[in-house]
C-alpha cells in the first residue's frame, strides 16, 4: 500500500483536533465490523470484521484494495504501522498477525 502523504486541509472536531472524514459506505465484509483504522497519511482505511478478514480501502474512491484472509474467526482490531508499510490484526483466535 503506497500513500500520497501531501498536506491537505483537515476538518477539526469539537476540541480542535484534526479529523478526517469519509463520504461513503465501504461494503464488502460479511459480518459486523469491529475495528477501523486510518493510515497515517490518510489515504487508506483498514477494517477488521467478524467474517475473519481485514480489508484495506482507498479513501478517495471507496475501492477495496486488499482482503487479508487468514484468521479463522473474528478480527477484533486492525491498524497500520507508523510508516504505513505493515498492517497488524488481532483476532478471537488468540493471534496477532502482521501483513
């Protein structure tokens, strides 16, 4: 996953901290979504689901970029590494995986 990390205007929440927003619905999981995380550059989202997958989405288009399959049960947490090169997932199966 490559990021375009150029600066862009950001919205802020009630306490003035920057937030990013997505203007759409990301469809693809076949069960509840338990975790969503933004890449540090803001170009991608990773989601973890009860279907045992994590999925990577391109924010600008809402397109599914990748499906990370391997956990036999729910993915409870998914996040990007600080440099956005690795995704970590944690599951009810008692494992954490690096992708």
